[in-house]
C-alpha cells in the first residue's frame, strides 16, 4: 500500500500506527477512525453518575451504558437550528437526543457556560467537565448518553460529520493505521453471542478451555487496515486446531450434530493437522476511490449495478437462450396475467 501511494500519488504514508479496537471505540466511537480529525470522545460517566438527571445518571450507572462528550473547537457559534439538525442526524443511529453546553468563558466555571442541562448539574460537576475536556472559551461540549453501542455509533458519526462541516478535518492529508485486537464475540440484545469477524477467526493467546470459560473477554487475532476513516482491507489468523474450532461452534450455539453436518469436512481436516495460516483481503474499489478522490465508490466500479441489480453496461440480467435452459433442465413459464 505504501508503495502504491508513493509510486502513483508521490505520497509517503509513513509508518502505520497500530491501535487496539478498544482504544478506537473509546476515543473515536468507530473501528475505522478517521485520524485526520483531531476531536476525541471523552468518558464522563463517573462525573454524572450521581446527578439528578436520569438521562445522564441512568446510562452512567448501567454497565452496558456510556456517557461520553465531544468537545468541538469554536462550536459555540453553532446556531440552535444547526444543533437541532445535528440532533436529528444522530437520531439515525438510535440516539434519543443530544444535550449540549456552550462554553462562553472557561475561566468562570458554571457561570461561564450556557446549556439547557446546566440546571441539573452542580457547579463542581461543570467545573470538572471543563477540566476533563479541556474546553476553551468559544467551544461547545456535546453529550451522548445511552447504551454503549448507540453512543459509539451516534457520537462517532457526529464526530465525522462535524469535522467536515466545520473544516476541522484536514481533508488534504492521509492518515493510515492498523486496528487490531477485536473482540472474538459480541452480544446482541437477547444476550446471544455472535462472531465479530467470522467463526473461523483464531483467538489471541488463549486455550480452548480458557475461551469456553470466558468467551466474552476473548480477543481475536484479527486486523483491519484503515485509511482516512475507510477500511481498506481486513484479515485474521485462522483457527487451525479442531478443539478450538469446536469450542467456538459451541459458544455460538452450534450443536455437535449441526457442526458435523455443516462443517464436518473442516473439523476432520483440522483433526488430521493444518498449519497456522493467516490472510488479508483488500477492497480494490475502495483503494481506487481513495486514490482518485472520488466521492462515491460507485464512481470507480467497473460494472456498477442499479438499485434493481441491473447492469447498464452489460444489460444484465438478460433472458437465457433455450440451449442454456435445456442444459440446466430449467423450464420457464409465463406469469399469469
């Protein structure tokens, strides 16, 4: 990738920093963060867990909740309409609303802020919020308080949008990184575990028995290459041990009989021995989109499809000729009018 950028664009991407998934989600609310944008999310649950405002204290005291803030430099100039528009925007991601706090004078503590929720917060809490966020006069603090996944998705997307809208993101630069140490499993609302990547991803530095004992804490040996907030490619080390593969199937609720029927060939192969192996797959269209500065991936696709899955270039799908249908033993009948 570095050679492609150097050869074709005369751009030296330099060394790719490596960021754990947990850090990416904590600071950016995304597993493919755009590092051209300097804004970061800051957790404040500990500061608001005792306030008499359930919108904050509820998620702050919920182990699956999160209260995080985004400090926007110069954001105090945002109008009420703009703030309402951003509130509607994060609603797309399930957020029920967005509290805000304009910092008119950061040296004046509670007296120097303007916010609809200031009345629910003590002077001490506001002072600590200003200290933790390092908010300056003219900034605005935006609050996200909900289930962790909702806050991450909503505030992560808001960070990207505001970064572009207010020209905080340096769109003329390149910011690559590796994101590693993804969790093996994620839990849905019903408490069922699902594989984050796929059920053949190897866990990192753990035995099969340790995985079964605490699957929610397991880290996968997977990695994504990210550039300017776009995932260029992803890959993982694959499971090459039958005991480990069976353990993963069991954690995912795939019973032994079902595993044999669906994946018996794989389990047999692993039982007789397979070498450790890993891989990485790139998205060619995404690479070309970034390199050409295209605004949409459709602009660089060789054979883009319409919303009805038709291909304007090749006129596909098109009728099959009688010889093809006969070869495949397929008959066609006219739809009754």
